C-alpha cells in the first residue's frame, strides 16, 4: 500500500488545536505540509542527507520519556518542551492529549510534535515530541488511531521503530481491549524485520496484591 503524505492541519500560524477544536497560539511554526511521509513510506524528510542525519543511537545515550498529560490545554506543550530540555529527553511520548485528528508541526525550538487522536476532540489521543536533534533522524510516522502512533528513526547501524500506545482501561469492553491489542500486534508484525523495536506508553496496568492462604498445622 502506497503511503500518503500527511498535510499539516494546524490552524493559522501553526497553532495548536484545543479540545473544543479552536486553535490557541503558543508559538509553534507551521510545517510546510508533506515534508514527512508515513512510517512505511521509506521516505526521508525533504532535503535530508541520509549519512549526515543518521542518529548515533548505538554510540551515545538517549533518554525516552512518557507522560500522561490528561489533556493538552493552552500552554501545556511549552511545559512538556521545558521538561524535556531539563531532563535531557530526546523522545517524549505523550498520552491523553484529547486533540482531534492527526498531523504534525514544528515547534519554535525546532523540535517536532507528531500526534494522532479521535475524529472528535475530548478523549484519549497519543503523540510523540522529538527534540531538534532527533527530528533530523525522522524517516516518517504513521498515526494508526487515537491509541497507537508509530514512528521510524534512522539509526547508526539499525533503524528504530517506536510505537507509542495508550491502552484502554480495565473498565473498557472486551471488544475494545481485543481491538487494541490486535491492532498493536499487527503493527509489531508489520515493522521492518531489521528494525529495533521500542514500545512505550501507558498500558493502564494494575498491580494487585496476591492473597495467600497458609495452612495451619495442628
């Protein structure tokens, strides 16, 4: 299947969408649209130099962070960028941004935010923020749905497929849970065989104390 280019669907001036659908400007710069293909497109960003932009993942340490933001209200993206800088996080996975639609845009500091959500705003949503350095190694991304987002990065020896997830809670129906894990497995199986696979996000897992019964010897 031939991948399609993703148009930048930000508001005027590269503004960040709000849950109610209206934009709020927080200093993002609009992408020119179509400069990033889907992850299975195998295309580099426009004017990219394959050798120059190969990220040295296997030569130096990179930090990956995850944050359940519980909605991305105005100004929260700036907080995320500040946290990423302070903690030296190059790849920041975000869950529950609650934006509508999917797309990408360039931030004022040169990083990129890739996001995927529902058709209507107000629930779930996954996103990945890439620092300016890591953005240079971005091959492409694929917004699956409001709970799964896949990106590919150039590696020094092997490329990296990173899947950001936001699993349904235990209160969800069996159908929803089955659909999520089935889709996730499909994305895992369809990745490039030689890619390094990283799965990050919020699996909404709960750890319960196991009750043990001890028999009393008489």
